[in-house]
C-alpha cells in the first residue's frame, strides 16, 4: 500500500513556478500517493497526473472591486499574517478525515507557520524543504518595486496628498514635493515582518523531523537548528532539458529568470567585457525577465554603452524554456561574490537547466563558493572573476558558433548525472522513508543541567568565560543577594522571564559563533566531564538520544556531539553575521511544545517542570535532590510510565 504524502508549497504559476516540487511529484515512484495543497493564483489550474491538488484561495482576482479587496488582503497578510492562519484552517477542513504518513513543506516564508502547526496538530512527521533563507542575502534586497497599487484610487490619493508610496528593497518610502522625510525610509514594517518570518522558520526547523536544502552553505547553516539536515541540490529534468544541437542564425547570450538588485546578481562583468570587445555581428543579450529587472538591466547597459545589444522579452512558461536554451549560444547565470554580508549558496535552477541542455554557462560574477565549485566539477562553463575571462569565453563560443552554427559544452557526464531530477526524487524518497521510520522510533529525551552533570551549565559556562570581567561579577553578586533573588523570582513567576539569565547572556555579545563553539568544547573537557553524574551515564543509551534542555545551545550542541545525540532542543543564542547579539530565545518552560514531533520516548531529567513529559513517557529516570516527595505527588500515580529514581550525591546550587 503506498505511503500518503502531503506537499505544502508555493503557487505553481509565474513567477514562483514551483519547479522543485513539480518535478519531484513527477519523478516519485508509485510508492507514494501525493496530495498537494498550495495557493490558487488567478485563473490557473494545476494538473499533474501523479498528484491530487487542493488549491487554496486567498487573493481575489484584481478586477473592479476585487482590486480593493486584494489590497486589503495584502495588508492583512503582511500585518496580521492572515494568509498563513487561513491556510491552516483550510488544511484542517480539507484533510479532517485523511491520515498522512508524512508532510513535506517547501517554503521560503509561506507556508512555514501552517506546516508546523498542521504537523503538530495531526502528529505527522514534517520534512521542511528550504530553497532560500534570509541569511543567504545578507544585507541585500530585491530591486525597487512599487507597492501593490489600486491604480485610479491610488493615483487620486497621491494627486490630492502630494505623496508617493512605494517599497524600495525592504524599505517603505514616502515622498512628496512639499514634504520629504529624512532618508525617506521606514523600516519598522519590514523589520517586524522579517523578525516574524525568522521566528516562525526557526520554530519550524526545530520541530521538523528532517530538513532538506539546496547547497553546502545552506546545509551548514540549517544544521545549527536541526541536525537532521540533508543536501538535495536543485536539478534538471533529463527528459525536458536534454542536449539538442540546433543551428541558430543569431548568437544569443540568454538570461531567463527574475532579477534582483546588483548585490545579489551582478551583470557588470558582462557589460564591461562587451564594451571592450570588437563588434561581433549577430550577437545579442536576450533577457526573459520581469519589468523591474528589464528597467534595471537597461539602465546599467546604457551606462556601459552596450544598450544596443540588449533584447527584452517577457517571462516564459516552464515548458518553453528548453526551446529557448537550445537556440541560445551561451546561458547567462547571474550571482555575486560570496562575502560575510552575502550572498551565499544561491544555486539557481537556471544553471541546472543549462547543464542538462549542455549549453555553455557564463556565470557572472562568480560566487567563488558553492555554484562556482559545481560549475568547475561539471565543466559546465565559466564562473568569471574578471572581464578578460568573460571576453575570452564569449570569443571562444562565438568562434564555435561561426563554425558549426550552434554551441555545445562538453560537460563531465558522471558529475552531471548527480543533478538530474530523477536522482533528486530518489534522494527525497530515501529521506522520507528514513523520517517515517524515525517517527516510529523510541527516543530517550535527556536534560543536561543537574541530570548529566552536577552543574548549572549556563551560569557555570558564563563564569568560566567572564570570571575576570568586573561588570559580570557585579551582576552575579547582585542576583545572589536576597533582593536580587526575590526580584528575579517574581519576574519569573509572573512573566516567565528570567532576568538573571538574560542579563548574564548579554556578556556574550560580540563573540563569534566559532569562538563560542571553541570555548564550549574547552568548558566541556575541563569543567563538565569531572562533574558527570555516573549513575545517570550508566543508564544513558548509546543511540536515539534527544537533548531537551534549557541550557545555551552552544553547550547543548557540544554535549550532543560527545554523546551522539540525534537532535538538540535548547535555548538559542541569536546571531547576526555569525556574531552573537547577546539575546536569547529561551525554552525553559516550552520543552513539551518543542518535541511535539516525537511520539514515543523515554526521559531522563531532574526538572519538576518536566512532569508533563514524564507522564507522557514510557520510561522515566528522575534525578532527585531531596525532593522525592514532590516528584511522587506529580508523577507517582502514573501507572503507564515505568519510573526509576536516582538520588544525587551532590546538592544543587
């Protein structure tokens, strides 16, 4: 009997297309029965024979009064996140009588929240596929583009008020002839939305049973949130994007896809090279892109004096892209050099389509990272770092075109085969099977502080780092006084806010992630190991361990590495560009929510706040500190859990 798979993803229409999921559905074997829930856009209907579609409508058609409703819905979504919430209600109604073996959510922003909540409500393992993440763009944003407009109504308002409203990058700009806000940029809205998306993404990552992504850089980043993170490259459909030599009367350098601002995709090296090259008859650069992209390219091309070589076209349907590639002489892939501020790990599908068609790829500017390495490994073309390289590459391919009437790239076929959509589907299927198997596995949840070690690891680690810091020592003395203890206790009882932990963690601000990881390893070896609670370590299993602890994630990850834990749930330090901000996302009282995807588990803990988890476990080992009677009141009457008590030999402090 086939396993039932629910896919939640973007719309399958321009400009999203849903290429990755569409090809996955087509290439999955009969082992899987696939349902797809995604947003319905305009009049488009979705149809793939191997899947059943369940379209969700949020935006109305932008005609007449529908344009005003569309704008209102857009505001509700951005301010109140209504689309996610309505999509969740849609899923609950649509599948109230359906049991799935697995949920796959392929997302950038939507539908992260609804996927996480539907997985939790239905107790179905979730695989999260992240093609893009905010961090890959660093400080970069899209080209300036107008806000959704109400045409006549908007123009009338702007004419009366004298203001012009637009979104520039991620900034909201208001300008007028009589009034100009300094800088003209308001970031409150965009910051609120970005913080919400990142918060929901990280919650989804921590809850997901597995995570898939598209580059080695992405895998390294996301593994910090979920150790079950796998690399599944984007790829090409070998049936559609197959080599085909077609004689062309024109030498065309072709770009198909969206345009972003120059810090993400920089065609400057191409324009610079073309401006220096002698005139080549029948050469053109063809852009199949959006209106904002056309405007940006046109302005830059004019600056370099090569505007006459540019030809502009509209987006094309996915099934038309292959014909365009076959008739092209060079396929242009745009990126930029990876730096500390971004971009990183951008492995555009357009590259893989060119690879499948065995057309020469010109990547400008080389990212000198993941994409450049794959271009080198597959011999797909050139990842350029200088204009001279671009000139030589174009000249060589132009000579080949003059001789044969077409161009063909002699790729490394062994390497190329790794990126086919069929190979991708096989990788996904293996991850799905393993995830379903793991969801039925019995795990052992373990705490760290006062459970594995006689230590409050958060404060002992901070003491280890800042024992000579005068301001830190003053803070610690303050909260050891009676007044400090009571103030912190009141805040914790009323608002679940541990002021002592929060203020102490701020001393980590400015330390790099790598530096903290190195210090955590030193702390583990020199401080924690001598404080192991041996009776607990004797019953700790050798496999299927999950750490669920309120300690800092950098400590929990270090412990996990040494005990072979499958997954870590811990309080997360926040970072910007891999530098700690000193802020903390605490899970002290939310462990039961964090592990919602684990159905069968044992538990090892000393925390009375884990009593709910103990009552749900199959077997519990509880470390007591002169509080056995309190534990027995909370869990002693639970006949379904086998409970063992270990009395600690040391006192807590």
